[in-house]
């Protein structure tokens, strides 16, 4: 390649710029990935971006941007926005060619992506000067990206059903909700249509009084209108933002968008899966027409419309036979716990497949009151939610098959809670999937939703 034209207006295609090592070039491209802003080893701040154009749109071309302060870094607003870069130096490191944005002589501008119609940048560096000709390149990129499949979202990524505790993965998911749970502390709610795997429970049943298993990861329950906007099939995973710099990607996480998180960590809190964004996490935008996304949506629609596919993935082909439901409800379609929580009526009856992950009281000798009446609260979970439900009076008599001797009752109770024979609380528990009927009711007619409770009925523990 000969000597580059030094005209500030000229843009190079990415594939041509990659041949111009140690030269300053001008680029324009679609942002498909960006990392968390961080401090450099000195006093500067930096962020890494990946951009594409019609000549280079597989993994994306790396751009490292340095600035004096966090506020002078590019702040991408939404999926697939356009960045214009002037006087960036072409470098290579570890066999990868990249562009280096130098705060002393480089400049940038950010434009709305393919859904935009404004050719004025919504953010620009101090040294940036727009020319009338720039608009044609912005419009051209918008037209080009409309009919292009940008990479493969599924490459190197996992689904929620494949998670392993304490490991980092790339995950393609849909942003359902973004919530500021405390001042400057954010939580994301994400979904891909699959079920997270069930966990062994490390908590001791005797701790349920003082340290009950939580119903959700977030500090406060979500408002009902938000909860009702979530899918009722597939896990809605909570993701915390643990590193303060990771908060800077929050404005780009628009509800309803599909994204790919790169290097997201997964761990367990209170027996519930959760994700963690760290300073190592990067974000890649995924077009809604990506073949992987379309497949996830088709799978969800098929599962949503099926009588049996609302079963947890890991309960196939059928849950444990230790419970039976009344014959009159054998043909009633299965629902998820999220279906129950978001049902439009306060009072209703349901059939579902769940695990009993906690109980209060935990010991069989305390299941009945001094008057001989059964009363217990159990914590039920499936891949979509956790709820408290009660075993009470005649419904509990049906559940326990009357008043069996203590040794038989203990065997039933231990089997339901996943307690291995003779181990008590010493070993992790792995409760089985069981089928049961649940009815909802309210305690206060002046606050029917706020006093809504759940109760197991028409179900028998047969083991």
C-alpha cells in the first residue's frame, strides 16, 4: 500500500487500515462491542471498543480509546451506534492489529445507529470537527447494516441452562429490566428462554427461622407491573454490577434488546443463581434478526404454547412419583410459578412442578399444633420463581395421608426435602421435582394483592 492520503476527510475501510501499521488513519464503523471503562496504569482512563464495516464484520476490529477523564470517553447510548474516528494510530499486539486513540491528537464522534435519522453526533470529543461529507458515510453505514448479519451470536457462548458456579462465560440474552436497587448500585434482569440448572442446597433447615432462604436475589420485590412484563417460561436471571466502573455500560442496556455479555461471572446467593458484571466484562450488541436469537424466540413460543413444555428442563421426562394430585386435575395444563405470580386474578387454582427447598417448621414433630392441626410453611421453587406456600388443616391431612406414625412421616418429609437417609442437615440437599396443586387466596379484602397467599391442596405425598 502506498503513502496514505493525509486529507483529514478521507476514511479508510477497516481492511485497508489494518495494512497501515504505525500510520494515522480515519475510520468510521458500527460499534458491536465495548468494555468497561477503567483507569490506565497512569492517570488516564481507557475503554476498548470493537467496530465493523462492510469489509470486516466477523469478530470486530479493536479500538483502544484513552482520555484524561472518565467523562471524555465515548458513552454509547444504544445497540449498533456509529463511531467516527480521526487520526487514530494503527498498532499491533499479540498478533492482533488495532487502532489506538491518542488523547493528544485523535478525535471521535458518536451517531445514532441504523434506527436513527439524525446526522449530528450525540457526543463528540473536543478536537472533533464535522464536515458536510461525513453525513454520507453515516447514512451509508445505516443502510448497509440493515441487511447484514453481524457475526454469530452463539459463537463461544452458553445458555443459562449450561451454567456452572464460579466460572466465567459468554452469554447471549435479552434485557428484560434494569433497576437501581440502591444508590449507584444496579441490577439487570436477563433471559434467554432456558432454565438454569437446579442447585444443591447448602443451608440447614434449622436455620429457616433466623436465616430463611430468600425468595429473590434483589433486596426488594419488584413492582407487580414490572414482574408481569417478564416471560413466564425460562429463568429470569438477576445480574449484579459489582464494579463501579461497570455502571457506565448501564445506559446502553435498553429493555427488550438482545446483547452478548463477554466474561460474565456466575455464582450462587441463597441457593439462587445470579450473574456478576465485573471490570473484565464486555458487551457485544446482537441484532434482533440474528439466527441464534430467532431460534431462542421460536423455542420459547413452542414451549409457551405446550401443555408439557412448561415443565422444568431437568424434570423430564416426568418428575418424581412421590406426590400425586387428585384425578380430577390430571388433565389440567401445567403452569410455572411465574405464571402463578403474574396471574390476573387474586384467587385461582393451579398445577405445577416444583421443588420444596425449605420448610418451617423443619422437624416432623413440630408439624402439628398442640391442638393436633397441621400447619407448616414450605418454600417452593422452579426455574422461574420462588414462593411460600402453606400446608394447613384438611389440605395437609390429604398431603400426609392422615396422621401416620412419626417414623413414616419423617421418611416422607425427608424425601420431599431431599435429605439423604440418616444425614439430617449434615449433607447438601437435592430436593426432587414433584407435582402439586396450589391455590391462591387473600387475607384482607381491603388489600387483596398485598395479602395474597398460597396453599397446597389436592396433593398427596405417597412415599
